[in-house]
C-alpha cells in the first residue's frame, strides 16, 4: 500500500514527459528526460521533500512517515543505459551510507 502511494507521489510530482518505473523491492526509477543536471536535481529534490512531508495511512489507520534516498546519474550524447543505471545505483548507496533521506549525484 505504501509503495503504491509512493508511486503516485512520484508520478504526480515529476514532469509530464518523465517516466516512473518500479525496479523491484522498494526501488523506483524516475527517468527525467530532456533536461540538464541542475534541473534534474531540482525535480528529484522536490519529489524527495514531498515524500518526506507525506503522512502515509496504513490499512489499520496507523500513520507512517517515509523518507527516500536517491541516486542521480546523467549523460550527454548517446547513453549507455546499463552504465547509467549502475552509476545511479552507486550514488543511491552513497546516499544511504551518508545518512539516508538525501540525493547523491553520480561521480
């Protein structure tokens, strides 16, 4: 139920041309297209803050607060999607290691 709510927040707070995918488990992929790194960072931070502020309701009426860690990778020119996903995944794990509820850029 919480994953569905997170998915809805991702879709409602990203841009109309962007794509949201569930990668498995608790991981989502937000593809932010036709933009520069700074704008992509702004979109990702907006989504992170919206999720952080949301109060999720569980079936038993219990309330739950959720945060997200994010990894952001960008490319110029023709992308190698496997390398791009790997870079984003490494940035995600850095975000988790550095305290969670944050965005890290791929190096």
